[in-house]
C-alpha cells in the first residue's frame, strides 16, 4: 500500500504558518544534510498532495523554475521532480488546473485517500496547507510525519494539531539536528492498543 508522508515546516511553538499564511520565519538556507534528507524522503514518491492555496502558489513557480537561468541548481532539480510528479489538489472550489499531471480531488477526503493509497504507484508527499493537513491528521491518514522544527517562535498562526478532539499519539522514528538550525522530527502514528 502506498504511504502518505507529511513534510512540513513548523515553529517551535507549533505553528506551520502565520495567521495570514506567512512563512517569513522559516529557514530556507538549508545545509547539505537537510537537502539530502529531503531527497531520500522523496525518493519513493511519485505524487504529491496539496490544498488549493498551496497548489496555486507552487504552480506559479515550479513549472518555469526548471529552465529559468536565475534558478539555483537545487531549485532546478526540485522543479524536475515536482513537474513530473502527479499532483492531487484537494479542493471544493478549483475547477481547472494548468500545471501538467494535476488531478483535482473534490470528493470525500477519506474515501479519496483510501482509493489513492490502494492504487499502484509510489508514495505521496503531503505538503499542506494547514487546514488540509489538519483534516488528514483528524482522519489518521498520514503514515509518516517529517516535521522540520525551525528555530523560531511566532506567537500566533495556524497549527496542524489544533483541531484534534482526542489525544493523538506519535512514535519517534528518528530525529536529526541540522547545522542550518532545523531539527527534523520523523514520527509514525502510535500503534493503537
């Protein structure tokens, strides 16, 4: 069965973006350790999942980044990955998508995800936004959590665990401190007893 792997930036006080989606607190000058971690994480994935807002932002940057002479080599490599992956956009309002290999998913979240996980193919990367990831968490649809803990506290913003109605346990698989200041926390859902 295909896995859903969440990769998400988080502040030390538990927010994944500011109140209006701000990401100015995140560290983007990643060291080679973190870049290699992401490459390994993505190696088994052939698709990614995003909500409409994040998808629309990504679709304005990544399609041209691969051939843009001003793009860094890292961005060009990332663009090659993103441009070839199948993109599943969960949205009730989006009706058209121009980025190649995009599928708009507007059905029931749990039914759609279970259908996708049971199809042949590689794993899925889940990138967000906050509301979509919260829904995945509430429905226990994530197989691996890769939280990139940034050395910032922002005081207020959007959490991904804020809508839980009951205790939700995670088991630490691995942690890695990177020289750029980010600590990667790799968790799996705790086994139900």
